[in-house]
């Protein structure tokens, strides 16, 4: 339901709780393809009646003078083995840091994810990659937040 008016009955599935996960392990990234961090930053959520959620990713990113670093969300049905609903893409939903940002820089990005099946359980996680396989670019924190919207 997306057109709430005074007197509208609100059901539990209309507004399931917001969920999040974060990790503050200092990690160096060597992969040039999107990969999970260790530990993985992930959570599960139930799609609201509207089928829409705000999806936020963020973290403390550090370049190393020669490599860029990207952090993106991934969403799948049910669990990490489920069908991919949203593949990682720094351009459309992620955050990145330039190679010359050799100290930690903290970014977040929130986008609206639509078209989810109401009541379906989804799995969301962060993945990251570097522009080159050598160096010391990395993270000191990674976050993911899911907020149901009407």
C-alpha cells in the first residue's frame, strides 16, 4: 500500500523493522572483481507491502596513491545462495574513493530499491573491489542499512 490516508489500517507487513550490519575490521583489498569482505557484512530483511526499501551502503575507504576502491550493495532472494536481485555496481548504487585519498574518507549512499515482492525474505550484503591487484587500499569500516518505505 503506498497511498496512506488518515484512518488507514496499518498492517505489520506494511512497515517491517529496518535492519543493518556493520564491521570495523581494517582490511586491505586485492581483488579487481567484486568480492565479500572478511567478515562478510550482510543482513536479511522482509520486503514491505510497498515492495520498496531504502538501501544504504557506506564505510571508511582509503586509496593508496595508485588504486581506487569501490563498495557496492548486493541483494538476493532468501539467502546468499538465492537469485540475485541487485548485482554490485558502484556507478548506480555504491560508493568509491579516488586513488589519491590515502587517509580514510567516509562516504555513504542511499538509493531506492523498488519491485520487491511483499513479504519475501531478501539477503543484502556489501561487496568491494579495487582498480588494481597490488597495493594497500582498503577499509576500516563497512555498513549496510535497509529501511522499508511506504
